């Protein structure tokens, strides 16, 4: 080969090494063929190995294999390079075949041969053990950490945690990568405590930790109270070691705080992080949306856009979820516009989120359009649209299920539950048959939906027949629904008897039993069940407290009510509007009006029921004018009083003798409030007028009633008439 030819080859090699391109690599390959072999064999081997590497870096495995096949002289490096390529793309058969060929040609596999093969995702356990035996025989396993570390990965992929641990213990040399691999393996397999112990051992060795060490140990934390404390300790160590600026480690720590519901810490870490990427923003936006702070999540999304960051599909899914929770169609439509501009509306995950958003905003036409835009639909997409139509009791949900089956999609448990939610009697038996044919008749979620569907269609006996059809006790969810049917039909004893058969009742089971006892006036049993619920480790939810508080209200037991309020504060349920409404009512009926007002003032969100409960409490405790003022405040807040709110304020007027004020409200019920007076409203007015000596006015109101007066109305009128006669 001439010096000029050598120079050309060197230039091509240099060019390909700097920025490899397929065209230049092919030119180099062609030149190597036309020039023939170099006089020096090592130069030819070096050149061809480089060509193979260039092809592989460009993803051209077939070209690389052809070059390898035509090599006049193969080396260990040649074999390792091509075996590594097949291992990386998961082609274990060709990689294994090349290993046999390599050994058959007299070459001894090296640590790189073993480690690349062991890292192959498709390698089975049997092949891995053969490689382990070969590596021990050749001494490569004991020589350094490469083979052992790759073996840990193999055992991890096959869930062989014990084997991985023994391998780790047997390794004479462990690199930081080995430690990190073992930490990651333990974390992924849920061995959190073992992971913590191993990390502690690593720190005690005094080895300089890497970002991967922190990421591995943080990945295993699942969100318990102890995990939060441990996460804070790791945070301190990260800062000490200077890794609080590394984005992957910071993101892992944010993830831990999010899992532990420590949103303040997660948000503060996010804001203080010197570097943030799209993943950081996605995590915090998604966490805020899921932790009942959807408005903050949406505002953070706008902040992200203002900083010039490009949202990913995950960003859009998180912010669409926040708009869904806000039930704000304007926000959601603005995000939709950005999705269209980004060109990701056809993405199945983003498209499904949009379908779900529009469906929950009752904009089914928009939801259907978004569904049609999705290129590769999945079962989740179909379910979101079917549920939307089911929520408005549209037969389109049945048509969609039929279309879904015709197109070859297989419905899952959520598909059937969505359609059964609004199924009419004519479709119910057909759906039941389809459920049986597809093998979902024993599925807890589907069975629950079937029972609910039969109940909703008035087929109570058919719904209850599921109890007799199963030889084994029903699962928890369907059992709860059956017990709920007993409750609604007044069969409280059957409710308690039926749920007592459950081995592991959940909080809903306990709530149904407590409610049954409360409705059947077994008040002592309610308190005993509540105590027993605590001892079994089941945490009460807002429905539990509402049932027990209603009993306190009926018994006028202020001490019990206060104790429950203290427990509610401890369980962080004080922000729940409905629970606070019950507390206001309980305190009011137990005579502690100051406590009612205090609960009301501390509430962040108040609805019409909240104001009604306070007005009722004030009226009952003799604060009629204050009740009237609160009624006026409610109107100023833009809330429209309903029939119950009007009854509450009229009752307050009755207790306080506010005749003119009560008459004014009653007179405008139909014109201003759009509510026609009902029996209770008439009773309030008759009682108010007769107690204040206005018998004639009360008689006129009775005469104008659109329905016959009730016994209570006549009783109030007659008692007032008698009082008037005595006075006269």
C-alpha cells in the first residue's frame, strides 16, 4: 500500500472517529476492500475493527456483521464488539451462537464477553449460570467487579434476590457500580430495609458516593412516615456531598417527598433547586394536581411556559388532570390548544387525558372528537369515552362497546363497569351474558357493577341472588354493595349479619355497619363498633365520622362530639367541607353555638349546606337576627338559597319572633328565589304567625295552600288560637 493510500485511509478513519456518518463509513469500507490487505496484519485488524465499530455506532448491525464475517483474521476484540452489539439489541440467540463460534475458534472469552452477554435482557437464567461457571473457571469472576456486577443485573431481572445477595457477598472485588447495582436491585424489589442497611455499609466504607448511589436508595422509599424521616437524612447527606445540584438525584428526592405527601418540602426543594428539567416540573405539577391543589398545578404550568420550557406528553397529561379536577373548561380548552400546537393530540396518553377531561365536563362532542384524533387507541381510551356517555345515561356507551369488540379490542373490567353504570333493563341481561362469556363474572369490580346495575333497574331480588349463587363468601366490594341494599331497604339486622362474615372488612364495610346501627337506633353499638374499628387498625374516613357525629347529634352528647372533633383534627380531615357541615350541625344542636361559629370561620370552602347548617344552629340557640344576617351574607356571596336554606331562615324567624322579616322572605320565595313553598315552609309561617298573635294572617296562609294542611300545621294553628283566646 502506497503512502498516499495510507494517508487517505488515515483521513477517513479520523473523519469517521470525529463525526461518524454512514456515507463516510461505507467509503472507508469500500476503500479497505479495493486497497486489499495491508502488509502489516495488525493494521488490517485495527482498520476492520474500527469499521465494525463505526457501523454499530450508526445502528447498522447487518453491515457490521457482514464486515465481521469477511474478516481474514478475527480477534477477541472483533468477537466482543459484535457479541456486545447483539446483546444490546436483545438478540441473545445470535450472541450465544457467536460465543460458541468464538470458543470453537480457540479464543478465550474475557470479562467483557461475559459482562456484555450477562447484560442482555433476553438472556435466560440457565444461560446466565453457564456463563457464571465459565467465568469462575477462567478466573474472570474473581479478577475484578465487571462480571459480578453484570450477574447482579441478571439475577435482578429474574427476581432472584437471594442469589443476587449471595453473589454480591461472594465477590472479592466490588466497585461503586457494583454497590449501586445492588442498592438499585433491592430498591426495585421492595427490600427497603435491606437497601437502607446496604447504603449505610457503603457510607461507612468511606467510598466516595456517586449520584447513582443516592438515586438507587431513594428509589426504594415508598412513602411511609419512616421513609420521610429517612429521605430528609439522605437530603442532608446529598447536600454535604455536593449532590444537591445534580438533577437526577434532586428529582429522586422530590419524588420521595411527593410519595410521603410532604408537598411543602417537595415544592420548596423544587423551587430551591439550582437546576430543573422537564421531569422536575412534571413531577411537581402532577403531585399538586393529585394532592387537591389543581389551581396551583395549573399556575405552575403557566410559569413553566413563561420560562421557555417545552412541555412533554407527561406535562400535558398532568396539567389536563388538574383542569379535570378543577372542572374548569376554559383552562382545559387553553391547554388543548397548546397540545394541538405541539402536535401531540394524536398521542394515546395525551388524547385519552383530553377525552377524560371533556367527558367529565359533560362535553361529549368534544370528547368524541379528541377520541377520533388518537392514532393508536387503547382500552383506556375506549373506557374514558364510554364512561363519559354512561355518566349521562346515553345508549352510545353500549354502541361504543359493540364497536370496540368489532375492531378487535378486548374489554377489561373497567369497560364493563363503565357500560353497566347506565345500562337499561333491555341491555342488562345481554351485558351479563357477555361478562360471563369473557370470564369476568367473578371479578370483584365487575361483579360489584352488575349488582349495582340490577339494583338501579329495580331488580332487588336478582341483585340479592348473587349471595346465593356463590358457595364462597363474596369479596369485600360486592359484599359492601349487597349490605348497602339491605341498609336502603331497612333490613339493618341483615346488614350486620351479612358483613360479619367478611374476614377482612375494609373501611367501607365498617361504615355500612355503623350506619345500619345508627339508623336502627343502636347508639351504644355505634360507639362500640367505632372503638373496635380503631383496635383492628382500620382508619376511619369522613363517612365514618359523619355517621358517628350524627349519633352524637341525636343524643345531644357534646363531650362525645368534642372528642370526635379532636380525632378529626388529628387525622387531617378538617378541610373536608361535608364533615365540617356535620360538625356545625352537631355543635348547634348540642347548644355550643360558639363552636359552630368557630368551625364555620375556619373553613376554606363553604357551600349552601354550610350556610344552612350555621343559620339553623343560630336559630336553634336564640340568635335569630344573627341567623338572618348570615342568610343575607350568603346571598351577598353569590350563593342561591335552596329549599332547606329557606326553611332554616324561616325557622330562625319563628324561634326569634321576627314576623315581618319572615313574611318578607316567604312572600318572595317564588319570585326571587324560584322555589315554591313546601309543607315545612308553610308550617314555619303558620307557627310564626300564631305564636305572635296573628291568627287571621295564619288562617289566610292556610287558605292559600296548594295542598291540604298537615296535622302539624293544624296543631300549630289550634295551639296559637287557644293562646289567643286565653290572652283575650
